C-alpha cells in the first residue's frame, strides 16, 4: 500500500544499485568469483547499530560475518563489520547492508551525543514523526541502544518490546478549549503509573499555565514546555521563573520537560535547569554515517583500493581508556585488551544473537568512561 520496498524484495536483493547487477553479469560471464574479505569502515567516530537487520538479510547466504556488537563506539577507519565469502554471493547486498548500518548508526550516534550532553538528565526520543512511519521501530531501537531514557512511538511496544511513553499534544488541550479541563481529564483517564506531565504552553505564558496546573489539578508530576524556539523570552529565565513559582507553592518536586526543536547545544546549555528533554528532529533526523564497504583481501592476499588499508583486521580495546589497537586478524592479541569484532554468522548461519538491551549497556558503559576520562565535550560537540 505504501511506497516502501517490501521485505522480500530487500531479501532478494533488488533494492540494490544498478551497477551491482552489471557487475554480477560480467563476473558470471567471465567466470570470475574470488573469495574476498570486505570490511565496513567510516572516516568518523560513532555508535554502531543496524547489525541485527544485516544478519537477517544475510541469513542463508554463504558468508561469514564478524562485527562489533551494536552499541559499540567506533573510531575513524576502524572496521565495524567484516563480510567474508565468494564475492558473487553478496555483491548485490552491499547497498542494503550499508543502508541498514549507515542509517541506524547515524541515529544512534546522535542519540548518544544527546544523552552525553544531558548529563544525569533524561533524554526522550520524540522524533519518529519526522521520518517515514515504516522506519519507526528502527529509529526507536537505534536511539534506545544509544541510551535514551524513553521512546514515544507506540509501535516500539509491539516491535521492540519496550514501553513507549509520552505526555499530551496541544490537540488535547484545544479539544477541551480549556487547559485545566484537559489536564484534569488526563489525570482522570490515563493509567495511574503514567507520569502526569502537563503541557503548559498552549494559550498563555508558560509560567501562568504551570501555576494553573499545580493549583487546579490533583496530581502534577511534571510540566512540559514545547515551544522554546518561538518564545521571545530567554527560555532559561522562563524555566527559572517557573521553578521559583513551583517552589513557593510547595511543588519543587514537579519536573520540567523541554521539547520542540531541542538540539545538542540546547541540551548541554540547559541541563542544569531542565529535568528531561524531548528530542525529535535532532535524533530521528540524524544524518547517516557514511560507512563504505571495501575489499581488503582477495583469495588470501592483501589488496585494497588507494586510501584504504588492506588485510582483515581486528580492533582491540582498552576499556579503561577506550583506546583501540587495530591489528591484522591473524596477528597476536595484545595483552589486557578485548577484541571487539565477534563472529555473528558462519556460512549463512547465525551463531550469535544481537541484543538491544545488552547493546544499550555497552553504550552507557562507554558514556561513563568518556565522563571519567574528561572527554565529554569532545564527543558532545563532535570534535574527534
Ligand atoms: C511535537 C512534540 C515534540 C516535538 C514535536 C519534538 O510537537 O510535541 O515535542 O520534535 P522536534 O524536536 O523535531 O521539534 P508538535 O508538532 O508541535 O506537536 P504537539 O503540539 O501536538 O505536541
């Protein structure tokens, strides 16, 4: 019904670049089909994700796949994934494999930066509405892996098994015409375990509405300010004012949620006054990581195009510093470091599973090391 390439067409390999169709034909006709090792690298750092879809795509195809677990921080030129097999068996899948990891890793990397920028404050993924709805589960999964505290798309419950969350739209307030009526109705109807986060910027000044909310509704857990960009005032001052008014009314426990055009800099600059950030476009609309797939060995011999390093490689990490040592796969392991690339597929059979919650733990652990080693701002502001 919708203009989406179907699963079976991706799986059969028609969602590919035309030049692979010609390449297959030429190689077949000339009976050339070398055993190759191809690696996926980018010239920037990021958080790797999208592997689970690559494995589903390649299942049943006679290749071996090694990869960093999703959620792993990678640095420029490090292989995040390696595919080994007869070239003709996987040539046409380069486009889809790259699409899966480039897009997902782009979202994960931006979400990781947002979460790092927020310090101990929360980041919520609010942005699936900025992308094609067919991608909602992929986007929420990529953001979740990178450590966001919650996702808003309801489909995440069905597709990912994680609870979705949210507050209320302006449409609810406008439907009632009166904020207080809408807030009260929300409190009455919505499940008890859902935080009462009242949207306080529909008709009046945010401060005025926040006061009306706590003075008129039985339970208010948080207030949400959704239009910081369109206010002429200084949003920091507005938030501080709201905090003061809540405090003198004995409501200092009421949290403040900020959403609407929130980007990395806003999160970093306002994390001392905001409790949670609802982030849409900045995360969901993140640009892709420009991974490329390059052949680095052919029939057991080193080879690579110019600008790329030949040879199948392993990445060894020092988890205390996040420093990596890249060596040939066949070379000796350095001491005290963990090899990051693990074997996930052997001759088309999955031999290891991906797990988005374990991946999230990996991402959060790296965030902690970045904080401890004082490198926060390097990553937040993308200065690696
Ligand atoms: C949406 C929602 C989120 C916004 C988008 C996040 O606002 O309330 O806070 O997306 P962004 O980071 O790309 O701005 P609206 O579209 O104004 O919808 P509503 O008023 O119904 O909340």
